C-alpha cells in the first residue's frame, strides 16, 4: 500500500518520479499549474505535447519532464464543474485512475498530484479532495501497483485543509 501525504508547495519544485499536470484538452498549456509546469519544464514540454493531438477529459498522457526535477509529466484533463449532474465526479476519479495506471506502467514509485479541477475548472474543493484520496487508495491497494509514495501538493491553505481532512476520513 502506498504512503499518501499532503504538502503545501509549488509542484514544479517537487522531486518525485512523476508530477501530474492539470491540463486542458488541447495540451498546449494554459494558466494555473499547467502554466507553472510548462514554464519550469521549458519549451521542450510544449514541443513534446504538440504531436499528441490533445487529451480527452478524464484521460491522461505521459511525457518527459525536461527541466523539471522529475522523470515524467503526466498530463490529465479534469472536468469543468457544471453543478455536479454531468458526471464530474466520475470524470475526476477517472483522471486519478488513468494517471496512476500510466505511472504504474512506467515503474513510477513516487508521484505528485495537484488539486485537479480545483482552480479554473471550479470543482468544489472538499468533494474533489475526497475523490482524489479515495481514487488513489482504491488504485494503490491493488497488488501489482508499483507506486509507493503519493504526494498531494496543495498551493493554498484551504486546499491543504481539504486534503488533510479527506486523508483523515479513510
Ligand atoms: N503547484 C501546485 N499547485 C498549483 C500550482 C503550483 N505551481 N499552481 C496552481 N496550483 C493549484 C491551484 O491553486 C488549484 O488548487 O492547482 C489547482 C488546480 O488549478 P488549475 O491550475 O486552475 O487547474 P484546473 O482547475 O484543473 O483547470 C485547468 O486551467 O490552467 C488552465 O490549462 C489549464 O485549461 C486548464 C485549466
């Protein structure tokens, strides 16, 4: 079973095997954590993303990490919150599942997640944190999982509190 931890930090400074990027469907960069990761990784990251032709909401793709202090960037596209009756919860859970599946396939041992969809995409922070923690617990409790450490990297105090609360409940 993996070790789960909540930290307050800038995900571009975290030294793990893979960091997860909260991207958009185009994979061509944006603001928020997407912008921060592209700025820190350098232009090679955009060049690596361009040929991928985008990513569907709930899915994930993997690239090298270039100037970031890690091996891989796993780009995932979270749901845009539209009230909760458009399977946003299922799509968010799918993001975590696909990121972990990709990480597992690349023998990733340590992975760092931002609070996917909790910024521009407007997902309510407390339900999003619960989905994040439960999805990771579900996936990593499988026997074949290579992942030993999962970091939830929060950028603000409220998000950190939400993730710490969700972790306490499992
Ligand atoms: N490190 C860690 N977390 C960060 C960082 C950072 N450097 N910068 C922002 N965050 C946090 C935000 O505070 C928020 O809690 O990441 C969380 C996700 O917010 P967004 O980056 O806005 O991502 P999201 O809500 O999934 O929206 C994705 O925003 O940036 C665009 O291109 C992106 O269109 C996509 C959309």
